[in-house]
């Protein structure tokens, strides 16, 4: 595992690693090349957040290599204080996660605003809540086939142009792509059954999206302010369109509503100023205010 950093001043730089899921050991042995001619092999005792690795630096650019970890491990964040796993997240430029990383935990790379490139190992199975939240320089991300879940708000605030989500993923959390204004296209795997609230909120550049057939619900605000979205087909299994699902989709010209829908939520199509007609299915029993 590599972390490339660029420090503007003399600081102690630190980051956390943690146990893989279901592993409760309290000590971990590993070797760290700090990139300044310092190499350490050490046994670390777990604190509140995980296994902390820290080193004092003078201002400059460094490549940190973590290797010879005695077992598989997770990349973790500081949940209590809503911080990244990294003490100075804005200094991180590039990350390569090795094959001994099996999980990216909560807020792992939160606010790594200078991060431009990351490689995720093929053994990672989940990306946790806010895992890459506010990584405002990250243009692309390759999600490996091993990943089965993408946590809420995990990729929000990025400048992704396109994202491919592998077929292995069955769960995408609320707000996963919240405020990704450059996102033009995304592939959703066939096994996903729901689109959570605010999933694509303010994805201003999103022009089209194929909704998988197994989807049964579209969360509130899911496509709120997707101003470039021109048309969408909602699969037959969907029974509810929740509040503000397509609010302010000003370019939306056509939408197909399946026969099984029974309710349309508050403001669901409010301010869809290009929508000229819509067929309301026979089973609809309620249409929310401002719909």
C-alpha cells in the first residue's frame, strides 16, 4: 500500500489502519518506509480508532509504503471526530491500496481534496459511509468486481465524469453520488433493488441513466436537480416515487411510469419545466402536494 503526500510545512503526519471485519486482535506488526530514508518495523497496539502510524516530517513530497502487515486489514477513518483516517488529508495526492486491504471503512479518505488517483485492490469488498466524501479532485475511480456494497455518501462531492459500478454490487447507500456535478454517465448493476434518497442529487451533467429491472423504490430526492436528464424509464417493479424524486429536472421531456405505481410523492416532478405530458397509471391512489 502506497500513499503519496505533499506537505507544505513541518508536521507529524499520521494515518490509521484497522482489523479486517470479524478480526478483534489488539496488536498488529507491520513495516513502514516513510520515504525519507526512515524504515520502521513495529508492533502497534490498537487505540480507540485503530492502529495509528505516525511520523515527523519536514515540508516536502514523500511516498509512504506500508508492507509486511501480518494479516489482512482495513483502511479506517476517525468516526467520532468525523475526520479522515489521515491527519492532513489535503496533503494526499495518490493512493495505491495493496492486496492485503480488504475493506475501506467509514470516512477513510474524507476530505482528501488533493487526491487525484486511487487504485483499489481486487480484494476490497465494501466502501464505507463517506469513504471518499469531498474528494473534490478525484476524476475517476475503478471499483473492482470484489466490491458488494457502496456506503452512503461514499462518493459524494467528487468531479467524476463517468463511473462503472460492477455487477457484484447489490447495495448503494443514500446520497452515494450526492453533488457530483460533472457526472455524465453511470452504469448501475442489475442486482440493485433500490435507489436511495439523494443518490444523484445535483448531478447537473447526468444526461441518461438505465434503471435496473429489480429496482422497487426510488428514494426521495434521488434525481433532484439533475438538470441535464432528458428522459427516464422506470422499471415495472417500482411501486412508489418518493418526495422530490425528480424535482427541478428542468430538461426532463419524457418519463415512463410503470403500471404498478400506487403513489407519487410531494414535489416529485415540481419544476420539470420541459415535461409536456405524463401518463398516470390506473393504480395510482395518491399524488402528493406540488407533484
